[in-house]
C-alpha cells in the first residue's frame, strides 16, 4: 500500500509518520510530549484506582491529586497531528507509535 509522501525542495522524499497509539501502561505523565506539541494533539488525564479516566483541573492547583492514582497522556485530537514525531523523540519511556497515512 502506498503512503502519503512529500518531495522536499532538496528532492528528497519525506513520508510523515502520524501519531497512531500511545501506550498508557508505559506513560509516566511527565508532560514533555505535551510541551513540545504545538498542535493540541495531546491531553493529560488522571487514572483512578479502578482504571477510569478522570479529567484534570485546567489550573495549576493540585487539589484533585487524591482523586487519581497516576497521570497519563492521551491522544485527544489525532486529526491535528502534522507528523513531526516531536512527541516520540522527547518521550523518555518511548510510549508512542507512529504510522504513515495511506495515499488516497
């Protein structure tokens, strides 16, 4: 199957790899990927002891810390991904899987 590719000004062919999955078992919720993503693809959420997702407060107040067991990143707006792979390059736990888009 052919994938979407771009010819760069240098003549080199570049195939962007878009975020496909995020392994929440490996994620430590450090937020590094969130900080490097300029496209609003990711969102930090809390996971309670039952494994349920809890939305975090948008402010810097940590009053909701007791409601969740850990923080993890989620893919909130996959359609905004531009295929730069900055999130996976900075991730210390290598949580991300990327794949090219199939050509239409």
